[in-house]
């Protein structure tokens, strides 16, 4: 029996299908002698952080239940060069490799893998530089047009959006600490919401 592998397939939009990727990766696994223990499919844009199937697969890798992750190409796995590097470093720590159909295998223990990591790190830094330049250029252009940037005084978009949930949770008898943890906000934010609510019920 070969290495335990999981297939990961992703498409960007709902009008696309993962079937072709799964079919090609299944055949690739057979040729490579991999023992496929699971197929993970999802629809998410390349930059989307919400990838539940990928997260489940990472959990599987952390539990050491898989030796390799098979993808048609590395862009199917990574959201960006930095994300690709970060997740592959994490997987390498669990002795799990990412194998693309092109034959490229990312294993940090090998000279080839270390070279790939160095190249990806350089590309990620280059991408961050370009993004920073675009952001600065965009901000400068907006200021030149007289546009006010950033949150204006009195604006609390996230706090105001979560206020009804916070108030209801307090009404239900939940502790401020529990509410903060459940909603992913600071305890002080809960205190501020309730203070405003009591002052302006």
C-alpha cells in the first residue's frame, strides 16, 4: 500500500465543476501508487479566506491521517504566494507533502523543497511590495480628489452591526467574557455596546 493521500479540488464559481480535477487526480493517484482516503471539493475564489474543505484537510494533516495532498496545480491550494508558503511550511512540520499533477512535490526536507520555499518567500515579498505601492498610490489619488479616508468620528461599523446580538446575549444571561469570545470581539467592545444601549435604550 502506498502513501495515504487526499485529493483537493477547487473551482472559483458555482457554474464550474470539480469533476474534471477529481477525475484527473484520481488517475494521477493510481499511477503514483497513492492510497486515496478522501476527496475534498469546494467552490471559492482564489483569494477567499473561507475554505472549509481546505481547513478540514489541514486538520486531517495535523492529525497525521494523511501523508500527501494531491492538487492539479499549486494555485488550486494557495490563496496567495504567502498563504501557499505558510500552509506548506505548516504541512511540512507534520510531514505532509503537497503534490501537484505537474510532478512538483513540495517537501521542505529536500533540497528542491528548500529551493522552492526560498523562491516563494521572495515572490511573496515582491507581491507585498507591489500591494503596498498600489495602496499608497490609491490613497494619494483619493486624497487629491478631496475624499475623506478612514473611519469617521462616531462611526462603529462592526460594533453597531453586532450590537443586537450582544444585547440579546446579555438579556439571555450570557457573561460579557462568553459573548466576546463567541462573537470574536474584545470584552471592552461588549462593555461599550451595553453602555451605549443603557444610555440610549
